[in-house]
């Protein structure tokens, strides 16, 4: 089999080769931009979830605060009913001592509830952070996977 040869100018062929190289490079950049847009979208979803969780926690804490306030009002009402304006009679001294002991217990319980609320808030914040980190890791892993051919 004989090969045929022609004389043609190489300038247009070189221009076509350069254009093909640019198109190939531009295609990779578009792919990178798409991956970045996907990452931004997933980050926005994580932020939206965190905002929802945060607002839900704020609502729950405000409900809890109002409940504790109601409990405090009831305790104050109870204590005001127990208080005596005159000196306690000898037979009522035991009642007064018991009511004072109960008052001290209520104060301790109120302090413990406050401490528990602080601990709960810290745990919830840690949980939110760990969930958001886990989502980000999963999204990064998804973004790193090679695209199917």
C-alpha cells in the first residue's frame, strides 16, 4: 500500500491544535466550577439546618425559662402563705423549721436546674457542631469522588 503525501500549510493546523487545547482546558475549569457550586450549595444546606436547630433550641429554652419562672412564682406564693407575721407559737416551731428546710431545698433544686440547663446547652452546642462537621466531611468525600465516565 502506498502512502499519499500532500503539501499543505501548517499554520491553520497549529491554530486548530491550540483551539482544541483551550477547549480541553476550559472543560476542566467548568467541571471545577460545578464542584465548587455543589460544595457551596451543600454548605448552605448545613447552615440552614444549623439555623433551624438553633431557633428550635432557642424556642425550647424560652419555654423552659417561662416554666421555671412559673415554678418560681408558685414557690414564692407558697412561701408567702407559709410566712407568719408574728412570733411562732411553740407548737408551730416544728412547722416553721420544716418550711425553712423546704425553702432551702427548693433553692438547691433551683440551682441544680440552672446548672443542668447550662450543661444541656453545652451538650446541644457540641452536638450541633459534630453534626455539621460530619455533614461537611460527607460532602467533601462526595465532592472528591471521581465523576462517572
